[in-house]
């Protein structure tokens, strides 16, 4: 599974756009966060895997907080967009 991480400015100064290979075909949101944190620094997730305050995180266009409620399993290639709340307009 490939995960493309797209940080929105000003976060893009500390988290670079990158594509990460995850060695599985299917993963839960929490499992994905755990694997990404071990490969990419400065991602806005706390120790429990929840999105830190001040950020919106989308996976394939859907807010991660919605996916957590469903405890959804993810398949295929993914796009993870990180939007700081202070991103401007």
C-alpha cells in the first residue's frame, strides 16, 4: 500500500510531501497512524494516534475523525492531507 502525505503550508516547512510504502494491503486508521509515525517525523498525531488540536487530517478526502468513529479498514493506495487550522483562506 502506498500512502502519499501532503502537508498544507505552513506545515509543509517541517513535514515534506512524501510517498510511504506500508507493507500491507489493508489497515485500520489507527494501524496506519502507528506505521506512519515510525517512518515520518512531525506528524500531528498524539501518542494514542488521535489528531492533535489545531489540525485537520483527511484520508482520501475524508476527515480522520469520521473514520475513527467507524473504526474503518482502509485498502489500496491512500492520500493523507494535513491541514493546519491556521492555513489561511
